[in-house]
């Protein structure tokens, strides 16, 4: 496929561009920052004219796309003033979705976030492992935008039932260089309680994008994307019992099984995470 990837210079974006290219797709990277190469296009996603023009064609680069992967955003709360985060992220996503519609691009995969599940879980989750079946619980402006983006996608796919928009609720993205710090989390389970001790290797994040491009049906759907394990050496069940004693554990979980359920992504998209921090750190539990 001919693919555009926004936010291609970011931590997840770099892995996604590499993964999609290695899978044989023709990828154009779209971002504000990046090296001047034939595979990169500088763009301001908050400018609808830029986005609409870029997705329909660019001289000497391309004449259109089969699908768009939208990852660009201010990537977390607290990095910029809340109003700036809302303006940048909400407007950029609207511009991408709308420009795709006008260009006749029927397949969009984009980065939602684990934060809509209720992070940092100062209020207990309704049950553990968490999944996609309960209503969003945004607790920051960043997360509020992610929720509103999902609501927008629901309506756009209602308007056009041939349109496919897939929201991937990515956990905390990690690269192999990050893993040497993981054993320090064992000292205090509260250090990573905020996202139920979850993470996602960037390479598996790229795999989830590829599977969504290949397998997502028309309409809108949302999927939690996390590693198969937690960041901890302790058992998942013991962590849940200690930190969330009043929350029901709704299924038997493996020794280190993620508490951010990826069952739906496995079943519908064929997502199958291959990477664990335990493969990079000596004496990992």
C-alpha cells in the first residue's frame, strides 16, 4: 500500500515507519521535524490546507494514498499548556480525518491512548484486567482529546459506512534502550501503578498498526495495544491484590500477564506481541 504516516519522527512513529517499510509498503513520513529525504514531507497538521493538499498529492513525491496512519500529537499531558494541547491535537486529528474523507481515503489507523481507561487510576478501575468494554474515563486534557477523537470517528464512520477508522489505545511506548531501568520498578509497585504496570515495545506497536491496516473492518473500533507482560518481576495477581484490593480480578492471569487486556486486539486484528523487556535484562523475573 501507499501509506502516509503522521508523527513519523516521534518515538512510536520511527518504529512504525520502519515496520511498515520492512513489510513492503511505500511509506511517506509526515511531520514538522525530520531529515530532508525523498521519504519525508514537512507539514503543519493544524493547517487544513497543508493536510488536504498533502494527502491528495505532492509533486515529485506521490499522487495519493491507500491509507493513512495518524500518530502526530503533543504526546502526553503537561508538556504544553492544556489549551495548546487541546488545540494542536484535536485540530490535527480533525484535519487528517476530514482530508482523508475529501481525498477518498477509506482506511485510517490512528493513535488513541491508554489514558482514556482512567489513568492514573486515582479512582479504581471497574475491574482488572481493564478492557475496551467500559466507558472512557479521561482525567486530563490530553486524554479528553483522545476520547473526543474516538467520538468523532464514530460519527464519521456513521456518515460513511465504507470508511474504516481504527483507534489503537497504545500503552507507554518503550525501546530496547529503555529496558535497563525496568528492574528499578520492583522497589515500589506504586511507581508504575498509574497504568497498571503496562508498556508496549515500539516494534510491537508497529505490528499492531500493520495488523489494523490489514484486518480492520469498515466502521470504527478501538483496541488496547500493550505488551503481553507487565514491567514488573512480581506476579500480576499479587500486584492487583496489593494496590487495588477492592477491585475484582475478572479472569485468571498468567504470572506476568498484562493487566491491560489485549484479548480483543489478538482476536480481531491478529495482534501478537513478540517483544518483552525480559529478553533484554539479565535475571529478569
